[in-house]
């Protein structure tokens, strides 16, 4: 997220910012689950192809599970504390969630490498291309979501 984008959202109240982040959460789960399902179909169709990245569907399924668990902790622990006005209690949960962001971004970097930066080979079918587009969309939105938290929301409580 650029500094101009950060400024665009910095005026939002905690409640408005959390609402925006929850929208990202819903999209992340939906997109990763759809990508994992599509990856299984493409993997089945192109079984044995030297071009389709082995293990992509499994990686996406693991990412969906990890992201879902992380988001649940944010929504069950962090957001209620913020909205209750007890922000002084957040240093430890924010540190833990920041470490989880790093871990999730490591998974995202594996996805980027495995898909060759979301670039399908020339012979890729329409489903394969759609899969990579969905992965790219998730990548962009996940990075924006993390920046909203780490550049705007979390600093308010540290």
C-alpha cells in the first residue's frame, strides 16, 4: 500500500477500519477456497503435465486454513478489544498477529514462486488462467489488508 493509499484510509475510525478489514477477510477465505478447488480440477485435468505446479492445490488449501485461523483470532480477540476501548491490552496480541502476518506472507511468497509470479504457460487452459488470476487477486488484497493493519490500525495501539 502506498503512502497515499495509507493516508486515504488513515482518517477512518477504528470501527470503520475493522469493517473494511472484515471485508478483506471474507474475500480471502472465499478466494482461497475457490482457488484450491479450481487448482484440484486443473491438476486432475493436467495430471502429469510438467508445467502445472505440483502441490499447488495442497498449498492453497493449507493457506486457506492458516488464513482462516489467523482471521478468527483477529475477529475473536483483537477486534473486540479494540472496539471495547481497552486498547492498552493489545501490545501482546498485536505482536503475535504481526508474527503470523510474516508467516502468512512466507506462504504467499511460496505461491508466487510456485506459479512463476502467476504466469501460466502459453498452453494453459482457461481454467488454469482463471486460477492464476484468482491467486494474483488474493495476493494483492492480502498485502493491502496487512498494510491496513500494520500501517494504520495496529500503530494506534502500540
